[in-house]
C-alpha cells in the first residue's frame, strides 16, 4: 500500500499536545509512524518520543524547549492556545501569536526542503482583512520582545482571542510566500466549535446559546478533536505537497453558508 501521507520515520513537533486537538494530532502522528516531540505547559500523556515543558508566554522558556528538539524537524504543528478570559488579552495573544511565532521561527532553521508548518487558528480569525493595520502592526514586529512591547503599547488594538487568531492567518500567508524559496510550506486551519477542554471557556464568554445559534457547524454538532487533528495532519503531509498559504476552514460548511448569504457573517 502506498503511504501518501509520508509520516513514517519523520520527526515532527506538536505544541499544545497535552489536551484537545494537539493531543489528538500527536496520537494520529504516532499511529502514522512519526517520531513526535511534544510541547506544552501542562503534562502530556500521549506516548510521544519526548515531552517538553514550555510556557509560550516566555521567550526564554521557548528557547530552552527548542534547545531540546532534534537538529532536524520535518513538520512543525502549532496547536497550543488560550481562549481569552479568564486569561488576559496580553497573555492570550502572547501564547496564541507572539509565542507561536517565536517557536515557529526558532524551529524553521531545522526544517529541510520539503518540510512544512501547520498552525491552528480559528473561524474567529475570519475578520483579519478588516483589521489589517493592527494585524500588520503586530506581525511587523521583528521578534518576541518587540511583539510583547507592541502589545503593551497598543492594548486598545488587542482584544485577545480574535486578534491573535487574525495574526496567525496573516503570518501564515506572509511567511508561506517567503518560504517558497526554501520549498517549505506553511498553512493554517480554522476549526468550527470543537469538543475540547477549551470549549466551556467560549460558552462562558459569549453564552452557549448565542455561540450555537451563530457558530455551530451546519451539521448541527461540535466537531471532535480528531475531526480537526486529521485535516491538520493532512496539511503537514506529503499529500498536501502543493498546498501552501492556505487557511483551511474545517467547519462542515459554516463559512460557505455565510458566503452564500444563508447565515449572517458576524466575523468576516
Ligand atoms: N475548541 C474549539 O472550539 C476551538 C475552535 C477554534 C479554534 N480552536 C483552537 O484550537 C487550538 C487547540 O485548542 P483546543 O480546543 O484543543 O483546546 P485545549 O485547551 O485542549 O488545548 C490547548 C493546549 O494549549 C496548551 N497551552 C495553553 N497555554 C499554554 C502556554 N502558555 N504554553 C504552552 N502551551 C499552552 C494547553 O495546556 C492545552 O494543551 C487552539 O489554538 C484553539 O484556540 C479551538
């Protein structure tokens, strides 16, 4: 049988592998024969090659974690994230974007030609085109310290979750274009509401009824973590070798329903 995903014997990194989609991705990748190096602030149960503690709010912690990774990483997956409250907007955007970017840029020199990066953003990042000044403001900062300083100086532009997810979309597209020269692909995935430990925080913030009315996938249920992990794994795989710069909505037709006007678009 031909292995079109091509993970057997590959070295991969998964951030946010303790729970939810990251944990599901780590397990799928192990099943596919990859050597998984997992990063999280929380304990990791999946039977990975190496579990490394990291706090994505802290550049020194990220640097220490990266120092423990192998010299060659074929595919890097960003799954870690915070939902916003009870965390501050600063912490949320540090983890979801500034830390994600620092980790990714630190791993990129170890990724060979043909490798890939795939990050989880969110349907909540949909409005990035309407917020370009702020998005380009943070994305234009040269690194972790400058990103953090920008957030501290522009607290009015950082609403936490939505802004951080918009920045992931921009960063993915901008870097995908630059990384063509190195033949490295970069993509992101926008999940619809998914049953993970994060979901209750969204219900708490926006109200479960409101969220389900406006954002539940048209199929009428939340996704499972595996229903996000598997398309994410696909984006990093050889089967997606001509796919780069894409923000893949995994929403069972949610965005399509807003695009054809069957449902109001509250974010786009
Ligand atoms: N669940 C949903 O409905 C939903 C919808 C859209 C997007 N997302 C996104 O999916 C991704 C995965 O989230 P999930 O739903 O699996 O939730 P989750 O809470 O199960 O997973 C998030 C992981 O990030 C880790 N993390 C949190 N803070 C960290 C830090 N400071 N340093 C390192 N790791 C840290 C957590 O420990 C956890 O393992 C996130 O980026 C999230 O924003 C989730």
